[in-house]
């Protein structure tokens, strides 16, 4: 049975918290400045706006939701409010909660935050656990064996078979620890309905392939992708 959701609200701000940590989390957790030297700016991948936190005995990641591309020129960190269930931090928290309780290798969600703004706008952020002793796949592409790429293919297939769509499956959103892989940053991800077409799966795979090519080159992509596909199309045991 899914754990009950725990909210905290004031006039403009909302927190959705992991039930086991709800008595510890406050709105101040989402102010990176208040952490002082216990907050370390994340430097690899992404658009900024993310910090590693040493918070009350736990290691976490605080990530603000920031726009990219042309949209960022109009508004870097605000979004149209169309209902709480569609707030990006709330959606990602719920997806991570579902996946983590089902045993998928994703960070445990700690808390989701949003603040209502005038004219039906909002700002949002999320805190998730920091997965220890990992590095982005982007930094390790040349060190991975064929068995590793097959294992990663099996894992992505496992997510896909569960209907889990990662909206930005790239080499910075795959973490590596030994021969283990973890997927992070499920912003704009969703659980697809059963019997949906395979188009979203193909887009996920193409996004990952483009990321490998951009970082390591086409020759490396051609070398590793066949092993990845063998894992993806073969056994789904991760």
C-alpha cells in the first residue's frame, strides 16, 4: 500500500514531504543560502540551480526547476499554474515515490516545494536523496565494458516495461557506481498508460544515443550501442 502523502502549506507555499521525514522538513530547507557551507553547488550537467546538501544527518540534492533554451529568456524559473497535480515538483516527487517503492534504482524523494506567484504562475524545487559514491555516465563512457552497456540496456528496458518515461535520458542523468546504474532527474517524466505506442520508448533511446555521440563521438557510440541494444532487446533482468 502506498504511503499517505504529507503536505505542509502556508498562504503561498506548499511542501509535499516523504512521510518518514515530514516532522523534520521546513520551508527553509529550500533556501540554498540558509545552508551556508553545508550546500555545495553541483557542477556537472544541467543548467545550474542544484546543490548537494548536508542536511540533518542526510546527504541530499536540492534542485530548482529552471527553463532552458528560448523560454529561459522570457522567464528562467517560473511556470504557468494549471493546478497542483500538474506542478512539476509534485509530479516528479510522486513518480520517484512510486518507482522507489517498486525497487527501481532512483533517488528517494525527500520533499517537493512550490510557491504560488501572481497571474497564475509558480516557482518550484525538489529535494531528493544523494546516491552515494556515484559519478555521471558522461564521465565514464570510455571505461564501461560491453557487459556494463548490456546491463544498462536491461535496466532501461525494465523502466520501459513498467511504463516509466524519462523525458531527458542523457549521460548526465545516468549515475554509475561499480557495475550499478541509477536514473535521476525525472522532471517532466511520467508513467505511460498500458498498451501505449512505442514512440516514447524510441524517443528515450534516441535521446540517450545522441548524448553518447555528443560526449564521446560517433565511433564510440557505434561501439557501445550494439551492446546496449543487446541488453535492451534481450533479457529484462537487471
